[in-house]
């Protein structure tokens, strides 16, 4: 009597297909965001500094970027905290400040994703602080 193993049916897309789809989605978001000069014609450059810290104040990540007029206006950061899936979107807060003709500003966002540190119902609570300086074309 021979032993035959049943074929395993594929349940969904492969890991590579999912990876390609995520990359395509991120690229679509960047394209939809528009460039800095298309959104804010009077802004020549934008310098953004982001610092992400735990609720206790330990700095997890710091970065500083300079965006030119042809760069996409896509300002997001992933949360490196205990949630594993949180993200911060600074584009909306910076856009509001630039629309109000502010050349400098500070924004702060707290991660509200569920924490995987063991406590039931606990939030991640990491704090992202974003400082920006806009270089405006003199009128």
C-alpha cells in the first residue's frame, strides 16, 4: 500500500507578492502627496528634525532630513517602540503650519498602538517630536 500526501493548497499571495504590493502602495502615497513646490510654491527648502523617545524619555531614534522643491511632501516615520506597527505622519501638521505662513514649528505625536510589552490593553506611548524650519522665497 502506497502513501500519498495531499497537496497543500496555496492560501494567499506569496511573501514576495505582498512585499511588492507594500512597496507599490508606499510609492503611490509618495506620488499622491505631490512635491514640496507644488504644494507650497513659496517654500524653497524644508529642514525636518525628528526625535522619537519612549514614555520614560529614552531616545530611540533621531533623524534630520532636508527636502528640496522637487522632493515629495511625504513626511512619515515608523515607531521603533514596543508596538511594532505604529507610525507617525507629520505632513498634515507641517502643512497646517506652512499654510498659516509659519517658517518654524514644533509638532508632537504620541503612538496609540497596542503595546506588546506584556501589559494587557497598554498603549505604546512613544513620543515623536518633530521640529521644522522652512526656507521661504522672499517676496
